[in-house]
């Protein structure tokens, strides 16, 4: 699992807990989950950039009211150069798909984190 874990840590900036937990169960299982992460997050020619993938998962986290993930993803968006307008667009899409109540719930934490990041 060491090689896969290292690759994913470089790709994502952290080791996802699912890989760490899987490693405690079975090394091959952990390798499989790491392979899934790698397949999803690798940049491919004519595919989505890492920034755009993070914008999508940010919008999904917001629309499903997963505030902790949304705030964590903001750090990655900042690293990959997402603009405030791009983040605002993702938040508006989340409001559209997840509903105004979810928007109300996630907005305070997200806006506070955006301020901390300098947006």
C-alpha cells in the first residue's frame, strides 16, 4: 500500500481516510481504493482539470450539506487557483440542486473559510 498511498497523497495533498482504513483491513483492498482515487483524480488530455474536478465535488458537497467536506475542498480550490466567481457559481449551483435550506446551512461556514483564504 505504501506506493499507492504515496501517489494519492501527492495527487490529493492528503491521504484519504478510506485508503488508510482499507489498509488496516487488507493491503489489496487499500490498493484497489487507491487505484480508484488515482483513476478519478488524474488529469487526462481533453478532460477536466484538477481545479474543475474540485469545483464539481465542492458543489456536490454543498448541495448535500456536507459542510466539513465543502470547507476542506475550499483549501484545495485555493491551491489550484479557483476564483471567487468560480466558487460563487458552484455555490449557486449547489443552492439550485440541493435547495435553499442546504444553501443557508453551508453558506456561513463556506463564506467564513473563503474570508480566511483571502477571497
